């Protein structure tokens, strides 16, 4: 794709400064929408294209970033997250340009976390040193499994040996490394998952993201399930694997700080904590979400539509939706109870403009051992995490 002149990025300050959005912390999400292939379980905004004009995409992302920054002046950036898609396909020079642009627009926190998601192919792993020089200080590897049969089932392009080599390379380059695994696969035994998780814990990373396979609408796995070609794991058995996961990670010093994320104390994903604690974040790139003041922002999802909108409007925004006061409280409740630390009921009520939870139902769930309350802090217990979706529906006022 060629780059229309309208995408040219002017990094000078706006001639007429916009009203200050207020001092405060901000996280930045940058979406790279392209993948080499589409995995059968994936419902993320990812697209396969034969060719990508890298220069055009660099300028387009810089332009979208500049637009969002002009609306969020005076902020202190605590994290940047390159997600996708497959962000490790971005040229390191483009990553460096985007980080430099963010530093121009905002003040960086001294300990800013800059994460990039990566696939563990040898081609992408070869870029790790260049990405570190560009400013990335944390990498999240999409390993997904340490078993070759499972990797084939999941549609991954790498094998287990390649994943381990990429992990070793990442650990030699980056101070902070996380990787993902998917479990509760059809036919997976408890012993097999115990062995795989034990191996994963032996590598010494300070963060793991451990997700149960979910069949998302619109995916190839959803179509296979509808035809009867795929039978998901039994929910009760999946719950058994979840409990095993909590036991093993806690014993290894990586307890769950969120329902699917585990870390040594101090090594939690600061960027994702911004989401779960209902903080402010800017999202740029196709399909990126953001929260700017009282607005929920959403960029055009299809890459070509995003480019067209950017050329026409100077940004890729498809929707800017005011979030009503009660809805803010509900969103903060839904996100915050995913965390082991839980939520502050006073803050949730302030966001909602009223009582945000049904106290009688909360008390009943406390009695049943599914929720706990200490002062004004409400949290799900380990038993409650197993049925969290049902709890959230029940207690939301």
C-alpha cells in the first residue's frame, strides 16, 4: 500500500493547544493487525496479507498516535504494549520510531514498561536484540504449548524446539520475559498438563499467562464444534486443571494475580493492570480500543478501512462512545474482580455514581465462600474464580 500525503506525521506541537486533559497516568496500546496465518482458535483482530507496505504502515501508525496524543496532553506514560496480530513482524526501526514519538508526546515514567508480543519462530527471534535496542524491555511469547501435537492442533507455525530456542534467546536479551500456554485442550489428560506446566515453570520466567481453550464465535474451532468435529474439554475437568494450575504456580512462587495471569511479586504486567484497575489508556492502530476521559474509543478494524479513515480524517477512529456514569462502575467491577486483589467498593460506587453491587447478594456469596470482604475491598475467593462469570452477573446492581 502506498502512503497518501494525508498520512504525513507532523510531530511539532499543535499551533493552538487543546484544553488540558488533566495530569495523570496513561497506558498506550499499539495494534499491529497482520499475521502470517490465522490460528483456528483466534478471534483477535488479525489479518493475513500477501504483502505489507512497511513504510506506509509506519507513517500511518505515527499519524494515528499523534492524533490521540493531541487529545491527551500532559500525561505520564506508564506502559506501551505492542499487540496484534503478530507485532514481532514489525521492523525494529518502526518500533523505535513509535517509542520515540510516544516519548515526544508524553512524559515517560522512569520505570516505563514497554512490551511486545512475539511469536517464537526463528525469524522473529532473530530480531529480539534489535527490538531491545529500539526500547522494548519486556517480551510476551506466544508459545501456547510445549507439545508438538498440540501445536499442530492449535495451528501454530513453530514446534516445541523452536519455542524453547526463542525463549532462551528472549531471556538472554530482555530483563522481563513472559510466555503463554493454552490448556484444557480436547483429549488432554491431567498428567499431561501437570508435566507440561512443570516444565514451563522450570524455565524461570517471572510471568506466565495460562489460558484455558475457549471456543470463540466466528473462529474455525467454532465451526468445527458446530459440525461435531471438535468436542471441547468437559467444564468440570477444565475446573480440575484450573485448580491444579493454581496449586503448581503458587508453589513455584508465581501465584495468580489475575484469573489467567501469574507472576512473581513485582513482575505483574503493568500495562494489563491498567485495564483491570480501570485506568486510562490510549489505543492506536486497527481495531484498537481506548478510554479517553468519559469516551470509549474504537478504531476501524479492517486494515484497509483504517487507512482510508486515517487519510480522510487524520485518525483511524470508527467510534467514540460516551460511557455513562453507571456503566463506568459496571466496567470497573467486571474488570477488577478478575484480580486477586479485588476491587475497592467505594471507588466502584464513585465511578458508578451510585451503589454498584447488590450488597445482599454479595453477603450471600461471602457466606458461601465465593467472595471475601475486608473493609471496603471485595475479592473473589479461589472457589469464586471458578464461577466468576456467574458471580458478576448476580452481584451487578
